[in-house]
């Protein structure tokens, strides 16, 4: 099957059963490692010949297995993801890696470890700032992750293998960026929903297979084979933590708009920054992973300042969005917050301050990571999109 | 129905300690009037407090202040202002009060203290200290005040190693190094800001007092294992600030705590309980409904005595050998690190991996001979709620101890229904009776369980 389907057909095939390819690889003796978040350095897993699998939620699946695991007043995305694991959808996993990228992940990974025993489990503590001494600690933490993988697999990881993996993932990321370049066209050559379908498909494939799939999809898109339509639509940027489900994007598309750009963990946040090739590969990994554009990081314009310059602060934290808005000719921004997400929740008023300062219309929506919870948002979304000139 | 009208017997020595909270705010306001600098700080679990004290910088704690605002019934005005400014309503209730307070201060009072503010209000700070221990709110909240004030924020990191990881010498080493680096960098920042050097002897003295106070508080609370329990959670919450925030003069706090210890010890010797008759001994998790503390009097009337609270607000278990560490920064760092990791070894031995927040309750339930646990699920505090389902299941699985969950909030009265909770409490007593009998029949657990 792998050889007969290409491009978007292959994307559809992978999405029909994300576990199918992993099970094939496991039958060949490979091991699969699950993770949630963009802060897990997949390069190390790939270099160890392990298959990283991003664990996703399912907005249409009721959460039934969490009563003794996580409360309802908790990140509904993560709760849903873990529910899918407890319901057996990821029963092929040999191990799990959790990162202290947010409080919800840090706590849930410990509960999870108490409940389900895997062959391999690793918790990666990490700092919340860009302090140089924190970066030293994080680098040590990555070294421990490497040695933990080595101990589990019984194989040493060479510097060459790690560098090759970094290069493979950099290539993978550059292909995603190439895909996003096609969204700069007007109309975009790839819709927001197709983009998410592609990103979801590659998030459960080995890096080289994912890259091959991206190449095929990009080729199809350039040939105009996956463009949904050519009518003029409003160009929207969606900002938030994690958006791995189609319903919100489809809701936007239903109102003659297209998600041409994003800043979330399934998309740009994960793929728009490469690992620098450094003499010490661990240093390159540490620098890259600590500096992703996630709200979880406490960013300072000037470390140790005595007076805060709010405008400069907003620029430090949100200027990348201004660049996206300009480059992708965004007409409106949807700030999508999953309820109970604290890191992004505290940013909302200031993010709006920033967007208002550059005169870009914006709308804040709070969702509960269920398809049903989107229904009440329809009218607000429709009104917002209609007001865009 | 309650058999007698009983109230919680408050400890006399508690009042002096409780007053030290008021002193903290009074000192902050006096400093502001005198033109001396005041800082705002998150609870840092002793990571920053001895440095503040040694630098003679007045500190107030907006988390604590928000609890006081809620307890005085004045939260809703600030909560509404916060909502109106566009902050999501699910954010930490403490932070929402503070954000609303600052919004009012800046937009409604020309930068001055709002006249209706309880306890005279929070003075405007020259700096704010965020801290990464336990929750994201405490990392992001002060930063989000930037739209109101140009006050700088220093963010202090801590390490939060997992249960199994803490067994690894490398992890211990880098965690310690990070915590020490953060102390040194914070000292350097304050020295630059205040234009004066830290007196290292004074810092050393503050550390010694902190350790003495913490151990004395720990020793006092250990007396609560007695049956009947001599000290109720309400007294615990009242005496918590002097050691958790290191508020006021530390030597005076040590004296006050010695008096508290003596009084509690006397009650143990005389078999005087804080609630009499003590029909049920309970754990309380995590933060109480500050707006409805009289709720506990109603439960006391039913014979419910709350004998132990969360690990997070108790002093850490005493760490052997601290005094032998000559470098004060290392001594300080080891003390702080021990807070979150002090129960990791117990959890690991039991094949459980939530070594703070979750697992300590197993130990507490055994050591304090509890009949049940009361979990206060907080709509706006993930940190104090995430572990509830796991911990409840853990208590039942390991100890056959039932638990009772009441949804509410630490500051928002609208989310808490005391009457409904009391009705359910009555039914929960049947569970506690049933499992008490079951544990006795099954001799479960073996050693240190003392059925009431």
C-alpha cells in the first residue's frame, strides 16, 4: 500500500488509521515512542532508530476513562489525548516521553506513569526562561534523555547518527515551510484543513517517510491538484496552543475564509525553527527547543531590567506574528484558547493589545476541545469574518 | 443531624502568629509611605524569601493578599474588573483578584491604593518576583501586569525532577546547580537594583532562623497525629504565613511557634481535641474556600476534625545534615529542593510517581490515622486540583480510605455551594463508617493505623 498511494491519497490513507504504519514498523522490530508536545526532541528518538509518534486527541470521542486520572477542570486537549491512550488507541506504544513544557503535562505524565507501565518512560524537566544557567541545566537534561534511550535500547548513540537525524528533521521542517509558502498565494494552493490533515499524517510517520510524503504533496499542490477552489476568501491566522482537529478550521472555512497561517503546536511553532548544526549537537538541540514560540516560556526583552517597556515587551513576545501577518497577507486573527490553558490564557489581553497596535482585526475564542462546544461560537465567528473588509 | 453544638477550639497561641500576616501588610504600607522599596513575590517555597529578608526589602505576597480579599468578602469587584479587561475566567482566582486590583489601582485610582482595599491595600512594588514552582500561573501572571505597570519582573526558576529521576545523582547535581545559580543571580539582581551588597552574615543568619522555624513548625504539626487531634486545619491556615512567607521578625516567629508547640503539646497531654467529640479525622486537599471558612465550623458540629493538609503548605520534612553545609547558598538550595522531593523516595518505593501533591497524602492518611479525605476541587487552580482523581483512587487502593470531593473555588464564592456540600457530607459519613469497619475487619493497613 505504501508504494501505490502518493500525495494526498496517502495522507487520507494514513489518517484512516494512524497506527497502521507504526504496526508495520513494529512488525519489523522497531519500537514506537509516544509524546504530546513540540518540546520533545524527536531528533534523539529518530537517531536511536525509534519511531516518534505524536499522541493526538479526538474531538468527537467522549472522554470516558479519566475519572481516576485527571479532573474536568484541566486542559481538555491533554485530557482527551490521554483518554485516547487509556481507551487503547495507542496500545502499540513501547514508551512515552513527557516534557515539563507546561504544568498540565508535567503533572499528567507522573499520573500516567503511575497508571500504565511502559517499557520506557522518560520525563524531561526543563526551565521556563531563557536564562543561560537554565539552558545549561536543560542541556544536561537532554544528555540524560540520550543516555536513557541508550540504556533502554542497549545501543550507543554516536554523534554522527545524531547529526544525521538533526539534518533529516531540518529537511523535514524545511519541507513543511515550503508547504506553508504555497499558502502565501492568493488563493492559497493548500487550504487550512488540508494543511492540518497533512501535518497530522506526518506526525505519526518516521521522519524520512514524512518528508517523502511532504515532497509528493507539495508537487501536487504546485500542480494545482489539491486546491479546493479559487474564489477569493478572507485570509486568517489562527493562534493558540495546540490545534490538531479539523472542526474549528472547517468552521472558519464554512464562512468563506481560509486559514492561511497559524501559530500552534501542530504547525508553524513546531516547524519554523531548525536546529543549528553545531560542533556539539546537544547544544544545537538545547538552543532550538528552549526558544520555540510557545507562551510557556517567560520571555524578557532585557534580562534583569529595572523598568519594563511594555511596547518592547509585546514586540519581543509577539513580533513573529506580525511577520506572519505581513508575509501571508493575513486579514484577521483568531485567537483560539483551549479552556484551562494557563500559559496562553494569560497572554490573551496582551496579544490583543499587540494585534490592535498593528491594526489587525482579531477575535478571541475559547473552546473546550469538543465538536459540540464549537456550535455556540459560530455566530461570533461569522460576525467577525463578515466585518473583515 | 449533629448530636451536639460544637465549635472548633482555637489555639490561643495562634492569634499572635495570625497577627503577623497583618504586620506584613502594615510594614509594606509603612515602607511605601517612607519611600522605601517594596517587592511583590510569589510564594517561592523559601527559594527567594531569605534573600529578601537579608536585603531588608519589604515583601508582600499577592497570592496571600488575594486570599485575604476573598476571606473579607471583597473579591467580586476585582474579579469583575479582571474579566472586563479580557482575561479568561478560568485563570487562577488569586491572579484574577490581583489583576483586577491593579487595573483598579491604575485606571480608577490614578496609581494609588484603592480606598476599599482590605488591610490597607497592596503598596505599589519596585519589582515583582515570579517563580516556576508548581504552576504556570505563577510564571505568567506578573508578566501580564505589564499592560498596567512598568514594574520589572524577575523570574526565578526551580528544578522539578520526577520521582525516579531524583534517584539519579546527575539529576540531583544539575537540579542543585540550577537552584543555586538562581539564588546567586537573584542576589546579583537585587544588589544592582537596590545599590547595596548583600550582607552574607545576615543572609546566613536568616537561613538558620528559617531552618529553625521550619523544624519547629514541623514538630508542632507532628503532634496532630494524636487522638483526639489537638489542632484543626483552621488554626493551621492561620499560623502558616510566618513560616511559608517568613513574614515579620523571624526570631519573634520562633518564639511564637514555641508557644504554639507548648500549647499543642499540653492539649495532647490532656487529651483535648480541637473538635470534641472527634468522630471523624480528615485530610484536607488543597486550598480552602477562603470566602466560606465558617463551613468548617458546620462540619465541626458534626464531629469532623481536619487533622492534616497538603504537603504544599506544610514545612518540609527536616533534612539531616543541613547544618554541616558551610556554603550558605548550597544549604539554602538543598533546603528548597527538598520541599518538592522530600516524599519522592516513599513514592518510588511504592511504585507511584506523583511524589509531591499526590503521594504524600498516602503517608499522611496513615500517620494521622484518617477516616477520610476532603478534596476541594478548584475551578481556577489546576495546580491544586490536577492530582485529585489520582490521589483519591490511590487512597482507596492503598488504604481503603474514602474521599469526598466538593467543587468550588479558592476565591470565587459563586462557585461554592456550602449547603449542598453539607448535605453530601452527611452521606459521606456512612462511607467513613463503612470503611473504618472494613479496615478493622481486614486489619488494614497493618501497623500505624489507629482507628478512631
